[in-house]
C-alpha cells in the first residue's frame, strides 16, 4: 500500500467516523431534549452534518464520477431541504400552539413586547 492510498483510506475513515459521531449526537438530542423546537434543532443541524460527512466519504472513495457525483448531489439536496423542513416543522408547531420549554416566547408576541418595554 502506497502513502497516497494510506492517506486516501485515512480520509475516508475519518469522514465516516465524523459522520457517525454527528448522527449519534443528533440522536441523543432527539431523545434527551425537552420540546419539539429543541429536538428539531438537534436533528436538523447534527444529522445534516453527519449525513454530509458520510456523503463526502463516498465522494472521497469513489471520486468525481459515478457514485461520487451522486454523493455531491446528495449533499446539495440535504443543504437545500433540511432547513426548509425544519422551518416548516417549527411554524407548524407554533400554529398548533405547542409551547416552549421554560419561559421563552415568540418574538413579536404580547409577552415579548411587554418585556422589551420594561427594559
């Protein structure tokens, strides 16, 4: 095995481990966080980074044609759709009246405006 092949295998292994780490952190966030807003944040951020790392590992392994190109398209798809989905989940939860954990409020609500006027 040449030095270049060793570095190539190391980069692919590092990206896979990094992706698995972020996916694991996102899973813990989904299980442990208290409300839908926090859970949505944990899953959208951490799992996007985890899946993107796995896609990058696929690109590094397969190269810029074939499956490697598919991996890059997958990363683009993730970065375009995950924020939109997270926003829609958050807006739906707000419209359904799902409360925040703790004493947080939505900006622009009467409680939020009263606190600003008191300051």
